[in-house]
C-alpha cells in the first residue's frame, strides 16, 4: 500500500496550515513556483529542492521530508500479532478509506470503527467470523468515514454509537474517562481535533499474548503525514503530539487512509513531528 500523501502533499498541507504563499515556498525551495505547484499535485520532482530552507519555512523536519520524497514506507507489520483485528478498505469516487473491526476471541463481541463508503465487507466479515457487534465508534463525522452509518444501524439496531460529535445525542457522546470493555479488550478514547472539530482517537488494548495496543486515529495522522487542517494546523499537531505520539512506540496506528504504521515509526519519519 502506498502512502496516503506524497512529499508534495506534505508541503501543500503545511503551506496551508502556515498560510505561506506558493511563491515564498518556491523561493525557499530554490525552484520556480510552477514546478513546486506541480510537485504538490503529483509528487514528481523535477528539481532538487533546498530541503532545509523549505522545511524551516514550513516548520517541517527537513531530513524526514526528504526521506518521504525518496519513497519511505513504514515497515511491514505481522498481522498475526493481532489476529482479532482487521482493516477494511472501500473505494469511493475519488479516494479509498479504511474502517476497522476488532473483537474478543472468547466472547466474539465486536466493535466497528468508522464505516467506510460501503459497509457490506464489514457485514461479510462479521458473518464469516460469527461475531456479535456491540459498538460503532466514529473517529469523526466526515462523509467518507460515516457513509455506511445508517446501513450499519439498520442491520444492527442495538449497536451502541460512540462519537465526539456535538450533534449526537448525549448518550452517544464519548467521555474522556470512558473505559469500555469488549470481552477482555478495553477501549478508551483521546480527543484529537484539528482536522475535524469532533476528531477522536480510540485506543484498543489488553490483546492476547501481550500484543501492543492499537490506536485508531481517523485522519489525525497518516503514515508520513497527517490530515489537512488549514484552519487549525497548530491545534492538530499539538493534539497528535500529546495524545498519540506519547503512546508506547510499539502502538499500532490505524489511520483513515494509507498504510498501517506505529508510533515509533511516525516519531522517526513523519515530517510534521
């Protein structure tokens, strides 16, 4: 799986967050504005950029930014580490998006995280594994993450919805001190707004064989990048630093787009941090 964002996307997002004009960024990079604009669009580099100058202007790490430009990918992870965890990808008009499913191996109680564009693959997996879905956790209410919400609630009318959305009924809203048990698993939450006002990260822990925790982060952070936050860039970065990157390095990160990664890999390679 390729990264959700190439290095040009990273530059474009950071420019938007910092309100830096294209011409100023191109001057720092030592290239023409049209060439930098093309790089932001397609990630194909025609000029050797002055990475240190550009990264300093954009408040990015120059070494990590150049590493992304040269094709860095997170190291592959062994899926057998978390046998009761699945990433489910569906494709919409212009993008793909992930939903996630976790369950307890003894009770078969399951939790769905986001819905993707089409929940049918979630239904198929629940059916094939003989699961009993208890909770539907939403990382944020952007359309690609909740397109299947009504179908899931129709299919499982007793499923319990959890979200940070202020438009949801009070009994469906996350509380910061929630400890939700799913058989032997434990699910907590941390607020990660910025990309979305209602952004929230869910931490799933207490897996068998002492497998590391999983952080399901929505669009707060991607492998090598983060969700766009043109109007709340500093808040978005602060929340990721405080709420996600303080987790143990071995914590698996399940983003809304792009490949799985870990906290340790993002601390070492993500230009925004």
